[in-house]
C-alpha cells in the first residue's frame, strides 16, 4: 500500500492548484516587507507575485525567513495521526536552514510516533527545480512505488536536477553579496548578464556571462541541448520574476530545439526573487550532471 504522503515547502514555487492535483502539502516560509510579515502561500492569498515584484521595482526590500520547527510539527503531525508515513523534500540547505529545522521536528515526533516512518531529504534544489523534483517523485508514487523506492529515486536524481538562471538587474545580486559593486556598475554599462546555476552543494554560483538579455536566454537553452537526458521525453520547468514574455521566448525555443515534451511556466517566488529581483529567468531539467 502507498500509505505515505509527499510533502515539501513553499520554495518549490509550484502553483497551489498543481500541488492540490499532486496531493502535496507544504510548509510555508515567510516574507517581511515594510514591517509586515506574510506567509509565502502558493495560492497567493497574502501577496501575489505581481504585487511582490512591483514592490521590488519601487525600491522596497524583502527579507525571507525559513520554516521554523513549530510549523513543521503542525504540518507533519496530522498526517502521522492519520496513519501515514512521510517523505519531505526540503529546500536546499545551501540557501536556507529550513531543511535542518525539519530534522529537529522529526526527532521530536519520533517519540510520539515510533511506528511511523518520517524521511526528510535535502533536495539541494530551489524554486521550480525543487518543484520539478517533487513532481517527479509524485509520478513515481502514482506508479505504485514504495516510500523507500521513491526516496531512492529522489536521491538518484538530485545530482542530475539542473538549475540555470539569469537575471536582468545586477543590483539584487550585488545587494546579496554575490557580485561586487564594481561588477554591477561595469555589467550594467556593458549590458552584461550573468549565467548562473545551482552547484552540487545546493548554492547559486555564477558560471558565465552573456552580452545582452536574449543572448543569456539562448545560453540557457544551449545548456539544456548540451546536457539534458532524453529531452524529447521530459517535462521541463521554467520560472520567471515577472517576465512572462522572456519565459515564453525560452519555452518556444525549447519546443523547437531539442523539442522537449512539455514545458510548464510559473513564477520565481519571493524566497529566491528577493535576492535575484525582477527579470529573473530560470530553467530546470534533468541532465547528465548539474
């Protein structure tokens, strides 16, 4: 019997309707802006992506906080009471302490539910890269795979879950300490765009530059063509920081070459968007290596 549930957190950036369809429940990170705290709800009841990015463009600053231990207890315990085991797929430990907090909650719950299995995995993923891994895990569960089989599937795929990012405004990377002030100034003058990816430790790193926005987007497509495993059979995810036209431009290229099976487009949520800014564009797929 598939007597277990798959859970994640709101950094996965999947729409609530899709989470409902997949049967996945989430723990929510929080966002602070103008002294007000918001839950990063993926049904957008507290703040829509459009409102969030409009605020950033107005110069407002956003600060995000990890899921705390108490929130994990409230997420996990009802499922355990119903007799379910749990597989939690957590936000990269290279970017947040959310995963570590989940482990603390699990240790506390083991005392009350010793008969239940509670497995937490550090996905080393973010945004819809994390979402793609959750999606693939659920598809395995729907095939009748056991908790342990899905766990092993996820562990096998983490090193192959490719994340490619580019940003339009270097200010946010400079503010987050990822580039210097000099690099921001020179890059802005010369219209240089960084091309970044998520490394094997789950951290965002710059791996190249491109002259101009369209070139940086094409570079992302080239990375998929070069390393994707059976792309014509893959569902590929794209997330964007309120730049839908660019996301559709990338999706159209991928449908043409290499002819990916399906493309799903969504927003970069505030967890990553607060540090990368409006105009962030990200591509996620399964490749030979990250």
